[in-house]
C-alpha cells in the first residue's frame, strides 16, 4: 500500500503539471518541468530530514524530545512544500522510509502512532465540512461513474497482477476486493487538486472524491474482510467458537441442576 501511495503521488504530480499548463494561455516546457523538479527537490528534503533525524535520535533522548524533533521536521517539510504549492505527502513518506531503514527504530513509530488519532479525526472533520451535499444532483453521473470505474480498475489491475505473479486462484479472485477502501492520500490530493483547479472544477473534483470516499469506507472494510477470509489469508477460529458453545452449555446445565 505504501508503494501504491508513492506511485499515486508521482502520477498526481505529473498530471497536475500538465493540467496547470493547459489551464494557462499557452503550454511551455517550464510549466511542466518545474513542478517535477520541485517534487524531486521535495524528495531530497525528505531524505535529508530522515537522515538528520536518525543522527539526532540518540539513546539519551527522552520520549518528549523524540516526539518534538519528529513533529518539527514534519512541519518543516510540510511548510516548504506548501510554499512551493506541491504535495508534502511523498516527501514525508520518504522521510519516514529513510529514518526506519537507517535506524530500525520501531519505538518511534509506536510513539508517533499514538499521537495521530486526534490529527486524523480533525482531518476527516475538515473533509466533511467541505462536502457539498447540494452538488450531488449535478455530479451524480460523474460521481457514480468514478465510483464504479475505480472499483473495476482496482479489481482488474489486481487480477492481472496476480496472473503475472502466479498467485493462487483464491488470491487472484479476491485481492481486488481488498483494495476498495479509499481515504487518506486520496482526500489529501483532492484538496490539493481543488487549489490547483480553482473555481467550479476544483469544487467538483473535491466533492466527487469526498462523496465517493464516504461510500468506499462504508463498503470497503466489509469487502476487505470478505477478501481476506475467502482468499484463505485469515482463518475463522472455529475452535474458539466451538469452545464458547461448550462453555455455554455447561453453564446452562449447572444452572438447571442448581434449580
């Protein structure tokens, strides 16, 4: 999934550069090349930041200092990318990738993970505040088409990938269902896309992505669970359920004998 996000961010950066050029009065090479250069520069910043963090995280650092250093570097990366009007997601991803591969420090991941729930909650609240329900009547066809085509594309792409990888029949048939959930990166890029497009086009893009994300998150977890069970990736614990039934029967028997 991390690799999928990275490919998505790179493709979005290239598409955004082309769209920006087409919106303008003319298309020049610099309008397409400069955003690509900026994104490469952001990757360099992410790599350097990860290397710096790995050197700063000495064993004597307290948990508070570790969290402060991590958040400070993240905010610095995000601020620099915002100044250049590019997505900070890919740079931040490389920041984390560089750090974990240079240190193998699992503790920092656990500490930052405990810090993220309120941030994620705010992220989704802000997303919901930008969802314009009244625009559904005009975006119905576009939204439904996007919703259906994404599912079809995910399933077909996963199926073809499994064919090339020569996976089992079960994985081949059900992997696509596990890819239906959509949130996080897609919503973040939708907000960036609205800033790039401006006006009605930007609002339409954001509304389509946000509304479809709600639907994907309603059916996605169920689809993913079905895929994991049907593909044999996880097993239903029949032993535990059988033991539970036996215990229940014993309790009923004891109550009956007591009465």
